[in-house]
C-alpha cells in the first residue's frame, strides 16, 4: 500500500508541473454559469477523462511489461531466496533510467529531450482541442480530459515507464491511478483559486517533483541492478 | 453521388473516388474521400465555438473514454482479478461493460455503419462493411452472453477495433495532408486573391477577375498572380514554375514577371499584361486539377481488385468462423472470423496509387511540367524509346548562317550588302543574315528601292547597280548566272540539305549563304542523360535526310527517319510501338496528331498546347533538359506504386493466412492493419524527397560539344572570308 501512496504523493508534487500546461487548460475550462456545483462537476469530468487516459496507459504499459516478463524464461536467484525475473530486472533498469532522464529535465537538464516531449503540443491537434474548452455541456470537458491525458508530458511518461516496470496489468493500473489521483487536488484547485499561486511556489513545486521522480527513478533502477532482497519489492 | 467521382477531397486533395462523403461544415460544402480525412480536416480547420470539429472531437473523446474503460475492466478481467472471492462481481462487471459498450459502438462505429449502408444501397461492399460486420458480430455475441451469464464477453475487442481504425484513419489522413500541402497552391491558383491597386485604394480581387492593364501589388513571399511588368519596386523572383530551376532572378522596374513565380524579398507593383486566368500558370493549375481527378490504370485495377476482395473476405471470414466452430468453443471461432475480417481490410490497396501519382504530378507541376493524366506518368515510366521531332524541339527553330560560299567576293562585303536588303525583310532567313552581320560588326550597305518578291526574295539598288538576295528561282527570273567556281562549290554543298540564300549584284550571283537551324545547347546532354537511363532516342522528321543526319550527329542520336510526312511519322511510330511503349517529343505546333498517336506525347514549350489536348506531358519553353527529370519522377512514382501494391497485397495474404489459422488476435490485427495503411502513406511521401532538377550538369558539357560539332561549318565561313 505504501508503494502506491508514494506515487500518489509523487503525483501531487508533480502536479505543480502540470500547472504549467494542463493548468492553463483547466483555467480555460473556466466556470459554469449555472453555479459552483456545476463548475465543480465540469472540472471533475475533465479530470476523470484525464485519469481514464492515464489509467488506460498504465494498464497498457503493465500488459506490455507482462508480455516482456513472461516471455523471458530466465530467472536469477537472489541471495535472500527471492526470485526476480530477469525480464523484470531489465524493465526496472529501463524504467528507472527513463524516470531519471525525465527528472533531470525538470531541473532544466537534457533540453533535447524537452523538445522531443513538448514538441507536439504546438501541433494542430492541440490547437483544435482548444475549441473544446468553450463548448457547453457535460461531454466536452470529459472528451477534452481524455485527449489531454494523451498529450505529451514527461511526468506521464515517467510514470508509464514505472507502470511498465511493474510487469503486470493490475499493478500498472494502480500505479497510474495513484499518480493520476495525486494530480487531482492541484488540478481541481486550478479551476478555482489556483490562479493566485505565485510563480515562485510553482518553481519550488516543480523542483520538488523533480527530486521525487529522481528518487523514484533511482529506487527503480536499484531494483534492477542490486541483488534482490536489498530493495523494497513491490507487491505485484 | 456520381458528381463525387470528379471532385477532390477537401483535405488530402486526392480524387474522392467512390466512397466520397459530402458534409456541410461551418457553412461550407466539403467533400471527403474517407472518414479519416473528414476527421483530420475538421481537426485542422476547427476553430471557433460550437464548430463541427468540436462536436466530432467530443464524440471521439467520449468514445475513447468508454472504450478505454471497457478495455481496462476487460484487462483486469483477463488477468484474473475477478476470480476466487471476487467471482460474484464478474456478472456485474460484464453488465457494466455492456452499458459502456452500447454507446461506444454507436459513437465510434456510426461513421462506418453509415458508409456501409450508403455503399450497400449502391450495390457495393467496401472495407467498412468488413469492420461493421466483424465488430457487430462480436458485440451481438457479447450482449447475448451478458444475459445468458456466460463467462466470456468481447466488448473490448469490438470497441478497440473501432477505436484503432478511427485513430488509424486519422493518422493516415494527417499523413496525406502533407502531400496536399504541396498541391494546394496549384489548385488554389484561380480562386486566389490578389491585391489590386486602383488610384489610392487597394482591393482584394480574385485572380480570374483581373484584366490586362490592372495594377497589382505583390508582397514579399507571395506568389505573383499575373503576367506583367514591374512598375515599382525591386526584388528577386523564383521562376521555377516557368523555367524548372529554382533561382533568385533579379527584378527591377521594367522587368517582366511571370504568373506563378514567387516574389522573394521586396514589395512589387505590377501592371498585368493579360487576363488573370489566361496565364501559363493558370493553365498549368487547370491541367493539374483535371489530371488529379483522373484515375490511373493501376488505380483502376486496384479498385477492381478491392471490389472483388471485400465480398471474398467476408465469405472467408464466415467460413473461418464456421470451420473453427467445429474445433473450438463458438466464441473463439467467432473471434477468429473477426480477426480475418479486420486484418483483410484492403485500405492500403486503395491508397497505393493515387497518392503517389498526385505527388508526382505536383512535383513536376512545380517545375513547370504539366502532366495531363496519371496514366501518362505510368506510361512514361515504362517507355523504352523516345522519338524526337527536329525543328523547334532539338533545334532552336531559328536559322543561322553556317557558311558563306563566295569564291570571288569578300564574305563581309557579301554580308553587308545582303544585310542592306534584308533589313527590310520580315523573313526568318533574313533575320539570320542581320544577326550574322551584327555579330561581325558590319553596317548594312545603303540600299534604295527595296522591294520584296513574295516567295522569291528581295531586290533593290545599291551604288547604282541592282542587287538581289533570294532563292534560285529569283535568280533564274532575273536571268543572273552563278560564277563558274561558285556553281561548282554550291553543287558540292548541295547534299548538306542547308537552306540557301543567293546573293548577287551587277547581273551576277556572287555568293551563296548556307543557313541551318542550330541544335539546342542542352540537346546533347539531354539525349545523353536519357541514354544513361536506358532509353533509346530516335529522330523522326519531315526535313531532308542530310539536315536530319547532321543534327542527329550533333545531339548524339543514331536512329533517324527523315523526309516523313505527318502520316508517315505516325506509321513509323506505330511500327516501333510493337516493341514497347514509345514517347514522342515535339514542339506541339506542327506535330499534334503525331504526339497524340504516341503512347506518351510530350510537347516542349508551346503555351498554346497547354490549352489543346494533343500532348499528355507539356514541358516549359526551353524545358527540353527537364525530360530526364520527368522520366525520373515517373519512374519513382511507378516504383512507389508497385512497392505499395506489393506491400499491401503481400501483407494482406500473410495476415489473412495467420488470421485464418487463428494465430492473430482481432485487436492486434486491427492495429497492424492501421499500421499498414500508414506505411503506404509514408512510403509515398518519400517521393517528396526526390532531388530537384538541375540544368547545370547539362549545360556544362553542351557548349564544347556543340562548338566541335558545328565547327566544320564555321571553318567554311572563315576560309571563305579570306
């Protein structure tokens, strides 16, 4: 359980990063003239759509991880008696490295990667999505959230890598679900009071998120590299 | 719907063909060739509130939300989350999936269902019928299973297949739009707006409304909409559309500009010299539009195959399901049948040819080469023999003096005297005399009482004695004789087939000027480039054999048939056509019927021919050197089409085989299918990377060869001058 709480917290910290781009969308989603409750529903729908996409990506990544793990017949016996799949170790190494790369990006390193991950957002598709923001009705924010979930975002990539590293569908789903729920508070806030948040605080949040992801990346990498039993083995 | 076959898709600019759909979008009537283009167009154009695009995205988004949830719960179901203690939950989960799946099927499957019905009413089965039948069967089976409390439902398969096809078609259409980006300016030429200046006010007017004498302002980076001259401003222009070569050409007040060229760096004010829709550029654009809607032979073949393919696959899918149901539980057999339907969807086959042809036609049009029909492009790629007309095609069509035979008189004196007469002449040969005199720095001798004798030549008076220049007939009529030595030399020279001007004064013919057409500087290199591409070249001409042989040897052609009437030219072509496809290159003025008789008629240069329908390919004026490039493009297009077809068919056969054997999951099949269409699009887009044609390589070799080749005749003139 603590394992997923970590992701929830990481998601929460990371959501200060989200404020940069997705927060803009959330603000643009604005308020419903029919009252506070309607506004709340509007934002809840948007975030539900986003969460669904994340969780779906998590499940998919988990399934891919599972395929990789089970196709590897080799196992390595750890000193503590635990048996860790070789495929799982490889996945953990790849996922860990990916997360570390994403974390470095949060500190302004690896600008090349930044271009790769953010390059798409200026595309025609993102521009067309904006037209959804102003449409009334319940379906538009939901649909917008769904597409939003697929927009390129280093934070999401990092956690999808983590989900793949778990090597199973349910755990992959749970990783992304905890992360997605972690982003809820900040993103919901954006709809209302969040706009007042000082840029300095935002920057601190981004660093905090970067540090968290870096730590997670190192832990994941360690799971792949270090002998079994030395690390916390996730419950999947 | 029949009108739809003559239109182009609003998004990808390919012919809409048989599965066109018409839609009113934001007050505009749009035609789309497929569902993917409809999505991509709306996503691209979608601005403003409550637009059609927004609603489309909402539908897709909600469909995605539903099918992702279906997929998630199904994945958890498959991985055994709901077993043991949680087994009671399973029927509830299945019910939930059904509740999600029903709207998802309608939202995502709607366009496919509509297309299927529209086509079915016209007695056709298209690929969407396969999708609808397949996913419909999976949904219907699963819905029954929910109520019978069976343990297996396949809502995820049904909704994911639809989702993948939708996303696949969107991505495919987005890729095709890359091709459209290049074609768009060609198609928009006539509806384009130009800034017209009237007094102190400026108006935006459609180009086709512009008449001669209108002042048009063109900003840097804009396309010059009309032919005309510059009144104000200095800039550089890229006239690739006229000359085939991309170069910055300096322009200042008084310079002529051509419609279709790009104004590169300075604002210009242009006075148009003709109507906006009468320019060569407008004609090119009209031709391209007409060419794009025509279907090439390989496309027609592919369409026919697809027409047979779909019902065959439908039967195969049913048969697969029926056969497997003997060995497997019914639901597994049904899934196998579904996989067959999904994987055999012949989308890639339908895409193989039109995109490659359109890209090729667009590529050539941007260099001023007009291809009237995709079929001509395919034929040009397969051509092994190219026949050339001589005059105006391999030669400049303008005579020049190659020899002055004057045993007694000084050559310069002959020229000066002849020029004194010919300065009053309008005749083409007369111009050649003036040019040669000017080249030698000779002033025309003062001549009085000049009178033209129609069909004979020209006579006058100089220094008190009669002087005449013209053909042998004129001299006979005047009763003037050739000097004996001159008569001998002329006799020896007769076999060359040169045109001759007799020049005489004082009652005696003193000299004979030999004139000939000059080969184009790029002719030799062009023929050489064609030969290196494995093409044979031959000369078919109505001129005398000697003249033909001389030009042929200068440009490097070995095979000659001379002295042919247009009828004989056609016969000669027909004879060659038995061995393979033959292209004929002419100037389009005199050899219209011959060009039309060849497998590919290629006209060089004449603007009038753009309007007439004799040649299938029209090169820009002076664009003979573009011929190898046109062959390259044609071959690349054909290679791409064949590659696409091979890929699409080969892939289909293997994938159908795997699916029939039950080795391919339906969702995987859908993903691979969507991927195969994308591959065809990407493969076709590689055509955009073909290098631009360059005249430099051609013009470098040409002049030296030309000098040696005509040097002999130059020497004649020089020796005679001594």
